[in-house]
C-alpha cells in the first residue's frame, strides 16, 4: 500500500485549537484571575473562536466546514460501527463525538468570556458571587472536557487506527492507498 498525505485542517483551525489550549492552560493554572493578561488572553481567544465560526461557514475545506457538522443519530450509529470495526475512515474530519466536544468547548468559552467580561468591565456585576461561581464552574467544566478530549483523542486514535494528533499539528493525515489491481 502506498502512503499519501491528505490535507485535513487549515492553519486557522489549528491556530484556534492550539491558542485555546495555551490560553486555557495559562489562565487556569498560571495567571491570576482578573489580571490584565488573563482578561486579554480570554478576549483574544474568544475572538479567535468567533473568527473560526465565521470561517467555518465560509470555507470550502470540507473537514473544517461547519456545514459538515453532523450530530444526527445516523452519524453516531455510523461512527459506532466504525469504532466497533476498529477502523475509522482517514478521509473524515470530526466525528459526531468530536463535534459535540467542539461545541462544548466553544460554549464554555462563551460562558467564560461573558462572565469574565461582566465581572471585570461592568461595575454593576463587580464582586457578584453568582457570576464568579458561574465563571469558576465553566473553567472547571472546561478542564474536565479537556481531559476527556485528550484521553479520547489517544484512545480513539489507537482503537480506530487513525492519526488524530499529527493533523492538528501539520494539517495533514497520512493515509494508506490500496494499489489498484491490474489485469493482464
């Protein structure tokens, strides 16, 4: 079987993904909550996510397109059949569970951005305990989702015999191409 590279993730998908990782790690583990850098990193990654969504509706890349988002029952059943067979199609982007995780991350980031903005920029909400608790809950939920995501990427990659990490770094997935049989 010949090996070929299939372009999956454009630079702006990878930038958004890794920026979200870096900002979350910095804001959750390293920076003081409410510090100017914590706040501006949050605004920056929120802007990147909004740009990712806009580009997701306008791109021609079928893997990055939000038009390919399919979380239907039939998509889940198909994905479960592929997992059961231990073979995921190499020419696909996110599976339905992956799309759910993407939507969860974007939703949690929206909650973090809105609650952070209200707590820091709107005097009326300064020191609001409920708002602070929602912000902390969303951050903790993001950590749990991230841990599930990382474990799932490695587990599904191993179980389904598919490279999931490399394409998010390089943009390309290596696939095996079956040689065409020729008749003599």
